[in-house]
């Protein structure tokens, strides 16, 4: 995993921050269901552990913030942007042997915006 963050404190209470993250794919093993055993079906790993990995993921998140005062208190309006580049990498695949082996079962969430209001007490 690699993570890089930076921030900027600008004039007039303006702040900005960016975080970029790269994470290598999680290891997985191809699974086979062994049928016809005395104890019933068993799941068996077909590959050595760690031999294969899911696809890597990468995200860039950002925050823009404007500070101001409400009486004696500090307040801020914030805009958070998650997955700024709108990458849609797969994060999980079907590991079970069969026609759906390695088909995507989960992807990164899409670009998301969150608007918030913050007051310090």
C-alpha cells in the first residue's frame, strides 16, 4: 500500500487537501469443491496461497474548506470528493472454479461528493 497526502492553508480561511492511495490486489486462491467425499463436499485451494491477486485499486480524494466565524466560534463549510478520477477498478472476483471463475463481483464505489458544515465548540 502506498499513500500520499498533502494540504494547503491559503489566505482568508481557505484550505485544501489531497490524498492519493494505491493498494495492491489482495491475494486469493482458485477454489475447487471436491464432491463425493465420505464427509461431504470440501473446498480445496487449487493454487498456492498468494500466487494470484485481485486487481490493484487506486483512489484520489480531496477536500476544500472555507473557514469563518460565527460569534466566538470557528465554523467551516467543507466539500469532500472521494474517488475524484472516478476509477472503477474491480476489487473482488469469483474465485470458485466454474464458468464464472474470475468474473468481477465488486468494483470501487463511484465518485462521491459530500458537503458538510463544521462548528467547533
